[in-house]
């Protein structure tokens, strides 16, 4: 099975990846937003960054934290007027794929 880009990062840059994982862990424990909202925001950010892999990953986590399919799709499509149709079209299939995982 082929490694994901994140697995490649982990294996090729282990020290940097470890520090990155620490940062992510600290961010995930910050208060103010619940985990579902954080994941939906991450989907919107990853969409605006044109990162379908990130969209898929955060769609999986959003669903695990109680997000509905409509909420995940809304997080992607809210970028339509900001990032344009091509960005939404590039990321929407990944959001659906991530949400439909499992």
C-alpha cells in the first residue's frame, strides 16, 4: 500500500513531524470551540488552501465529532465567493469521500 503524504512526512522528517504533532495536540486542547466546530473550520481553511487531502482528513474527524454531511459540505462551499468555483470543485469530492469513509 502506498504511503500517504502525511506518512511520508512522518517517516522522512521524524523530528520535525514530532514537533508538528505536539503543536497540533496543544491546539486541539485549546478551549473556546468544540471539536466539531474546529474540524468544520479546518475544512474551510483546507478548502481555501486548495488541499483536498486535508479536506478529506478533517471531514473524517468532523463526522467522528458529530458533524452532519450538510455541515461538512457547507464548510467546503462557503469558500465559493472567497476562493472561487474551481477551489470548491477541487475539494468537494474529497469532503464527500472523507465523510463517507466507514
